[in-house]
C-alpha cells in the first residue's frame, strides 16, 4: 500500500509536511481529511498500528476542539465515543496523518519522519 497522506490543505503544518515529502521524493496518496474523513474502522486500525492512545489523534489546538470543550469532556467519553467523534469531523483530527501498512505518524515531526521514511 502506498503511503496515505491525510491533510487539510489550508493547514500550514500540512503544507510543510507535504513539501517535505515531495522534496524527499516520497510518493504518497493525498486525502483531504474534511472531504473524505476517516471511517470508524480506519481510526480503529490506525490506533492499533500507532500504539498511541486515542487522545493523540485529537487536534487539541483546533478551534472546534476548544468550541466543543473537549479538553474537559474527553476524559468522560468511552473509546467508542471518542472514535465516533473523530469520525464526525476531520477538523478534530490532528494532522497531517501519514499512514502505511507498518506505521502511523501523527502530526509533522520532521526528525521522526526522517527516521521513519529515510532509513
């Protein structure tokens, strides 16, 4: 499976990450996280593959996250409710996401991307 790059094109971090992928000659499939949000099954797969807690997938600096007061509410939601919430609006998901068969990278950490992709 080729790399899947989930992004919100207006996000400056996504733009920076996309430039990095292109500059390093890494091929990927581009997916607009708002127009084509993840399904519940995908989020479940990504959580398992990433070995990260669900909360790492939330865009905690986003306006929607703050407007929904999720900082206070997430601790009271079940994992199933959190996953449904993530699938309800791509703006709630930390981005970009880079997905392969072997890993999930959440957000753009250039050092981690180099270690993972430029072995």
